[in-house]
């Protein structure tokens, strides 16, 4: 099958206010978001939807749909991300969370890990210099800048020799500054730079298309955060454009789909157990519940940047180890293992 994907960077440059624009031509913003992040494959999209997007972007269908271009994954060593919502090289990532769910800790951890891989890391400090940002990055080596022009000059200076990871608050998205920055950088030949977008106010949780067209959407889960299961990433609703076409290795895709199916059903059963108790589970569902509970525990992970607070060493788990471990849990090899012994470990021994 031909490898095709949506030209998300082009949409981002041409249609910055995609939520309003999509509604104006009768498209659901959530559908557009799912197409951008790969939750809905381009091959399954309605022709009228693609035609409407091409019209909004004032481009041809050949420009809107990329053919034969494989999207590259950046392995982070964070189990839940690498398995369910792989980081896209050169893409834009939106973190969707309310305050207190751990989005800044995850962003700091990403900067820490990317720095070790040779990335230059840049943070655009929002107006008022929020204290949570200052405190959240005290263990991370990064460049802090205060204007879009400073960011542009810095990325131009280092972007031809180094990979760059850049982070900003949603307030800079609303003003259109982020899209202008990305377009300016592309115009001078800098194509590959990672952009992370956070929302310090937590308002994006209530939006259909919180940041516009994105390659990655990392959705945080309030229930996981309340139970101290970090990183509190929702494995079912977090998405990545790498999931489109043939970008994902078949074993990775198969494991991911099996794990999603298990966790989706486990969450339904967990709601039943929380109301009626464990004995209310049908006998046929006990195995599903137990394996879902163990997989959820395994996906928790200690971070390097949190070592001063947790007293526990951060872990890096190779994607191949994650796939092997998850398949073992799915196949029942750890059905008799205590759930607590699977929490906050690296790879399975």
C-alpha cells in the first residue's frame, strides 16, 4: 500500500485558525484534528473533507497529501509515548492537560533527554514569567528567551548545525506568533525543528482543535494523575501522525493495537468495579481486568528530572524492550505477578 500522509506543516502555515476555518466549510474540528495526528488515516478520509482542506489551504490535492514520504520517529525511552503516540521528528507536539497533571515535568524530561541526543533546547518564557516554568526547568540545561524574534535568531544561528527543540505556551499560539515563526524558519531553509506547545491555564482540555494542526497530541488523564500513575498520559486518546500509512513498524502497530484494545476494556471494567466491587466482574472478564491492571502499572516510569524529588533513578527503556515487555503482559506471562512490583520499573527482568 502506498505510504500517504497529510501535509500538516503546510496546513499549519496556511490555515493558522483552523478551528474557525473548518467550521466555516462544514467540517468538524475534531475530525480535522484526528486527520492531522493520524488518529484517522488519510486513506479513510472522505474525499469532500480533503477537498475542503485543500481549499482552505489554497493548495492542490497533490500538495495536501504527501506520497512516499516516511515520517520518522524519535525514540524517547518513555514507554507510554513510544508505544502509543511516538514523537515525530521535526513535528509540533501539543500537550493537553489541566494544571497539576504533570505536563511541565514531562516537557522538562523531554528537554533533558533530547539534550543528551544533541538537541539545542529553547524555552520561550510567557509574559509574567510564571513561577511554575522557572521551577520546572531548574534541572534542565536550556536557553530561555523572551520574544519570538529572539527565538527566530537563536534557531537560525544553531539550526543549520544542530537539531533544535523549542517550547512555548498556548498564549503564543493564539496570537499567531508560533505559526509566523515556523513559516519564517521554513522560508530560510530550516525545516527540521521540534516544537512543543503547553497550556499553563489548562483551557485546551475543552477545545476540539486546541493548538491547530499538529503531528502529535499528548492527552493527559486526570484519573491517572489522581492515582499518582505518572507520566499520566492517556494511551487511548494520545495520537501521532506516525500512525498513518506505513510509518509504523508492523510489530509496533500490532502491539499498540492489542494494548489499546485491552486498556480500553480495562477502563470500562474498572468503572464497574469502582461502583459494584471486584466480585461483580463476569468470570470471562477477570483475565482482561488483571492484565489491564498490570499493563497500566508497567507504563508508569520514573523521570531523570524528578530524581531530586522522588529519590528514584530515572529510566530509559528502548522501544524494542517496551514492545517485548508489553507482549509478554498481553500474553499472560505476568498474570501471577503482583501489580505493585510492575509499577515504576524500567524494563521487565
